[in-house]
C-alpha cells in the first residue's frame, strides 16, 4: 500500500507508547489520524500535540472491549473524513495475573481476552467491511508480541495466549482478504526486538469495574522502572527499542506489503527455530525450560 498525504489512519491505544508513536509517524506522512484510547486525558494531550503540529486529528475515548464503542468510532471516523485506509488495532493490556495458571483469577483472563482479542476482532468487524466497500487500497495492522506470537513467556501466560490468538486471527484475515481479491492487506506487528517503554505495565489503572479482581493481589503491581531497577541490581542490563523505531517498521512494512512485521533479532530467530524444531520432532518444548522455575505472571 502506498501511504499518501490525505489518507486516513485509525489507531487504537493511541494515547501513549507504540500507538502514539504510530500516530505521530502517520501524521508526519501527511495522513489524517483518528486516535482512540480508553485514557481520556492522555488521549486529549496526544490529540492536542498533533493538532498543534498541523495534523488533522479526530480523538475518541473508546473501550475496544465494547463492540458498540468501536462501531461508534468507525461512524465518527467516516463522518469526519469519509474513508479509512489504515487501521491499527493496537490497544492491549497486561492481565495482572499472579502465580501458576491454575491459581489465576478468571477475571484476569476475561479482561485480557476482552481487550487483546475481542478488541482486535471488533476493529476488524467494524472497519474492514467499510474499507472494502470504499474500494480503495487499505491495510490492517494488528499488534501482537513475540511473547505468545513467537513463543510464550510462561511468566506472562495470559498475555501470551492473547497475543498468539492475534497472530492466528491476522493470518485468517489475510487469507480472507486474498480470497476476496481485496485491495486491503493485513500485517501482524511484533514490536521490538527489545523491551519497550509503554504503558502496558500500568494497565491496571484503566481496568473496568466489570473486570475487577475477585480477590486482592498477593503482591503490589510493579512498574517498569521498578522492574528495570531490579534487573540492574541482579546484574542484567535491559535493552530497549524506541517506540519510534516500531512506528517506522510499521510504515516501511505497510509500504512493502509485508505480513510479518518482525524485526530481525538473534534471540527471536533462535526461539522460532527451537519451537519449530520441537514441533517437527514431536518433542517437549525445551525452549521454555529456563522459565519454568519462576511462578510469577
């Protein structure tokens, strides 16, 4: 897909992190940008920033787990701009689950599935039919993660399960679009290749009451800064990928028509090979063994 000034991009989870970086990058390309996020004040700040730089912006507070709100977002985008060319289903949350899987609060799974899986599906259902009806070239980018999308990090198993589902959903979407000979493409995004400074660590701040934990956490939530400090104290330096690099990967990938927006990295490639070999050999997933002793999720 050729990205041109005047086209319209919709980004969920756009108030911070990867979503905001993508919105800034699209605006720099001259695209009109629709920002959606559940956090109202950061969303307004993001919209004001882009508008001050001359971008045409529409901002809507949206909980992507609620189909009616995503449908209203689509209505607002088409009412304002008449078309959507690029849809980035990027909103996501960490679950906040603790302990082994059988010890998890089911509400943690319900919330993570509602946002990370249903949110993507709602985006596809509410926007793609209109994108197809418009007849113009378009593209859908669904944000996954190497955690789950490539191989699960068992210490974040709920998140990993949801992100594995996003990969399969996007593969299926790609096949359906090809079967329709549609001018709309699809890609799955694996942000990285290193850690990212995003609001995912503080997802609990925006957790709806309907998904409130049924029992208190055993330990306090840990911020990214606290986790990074603990890693440094343990003698492990953490590498970070700037979110701006991820946004550039998206722009480059959409232009090139790439499905796998997966930056090259030795660690990721090793995971891919180990998992594939395990499946082909019908062997146990030995690539997970270095995580098995850690019970925290």
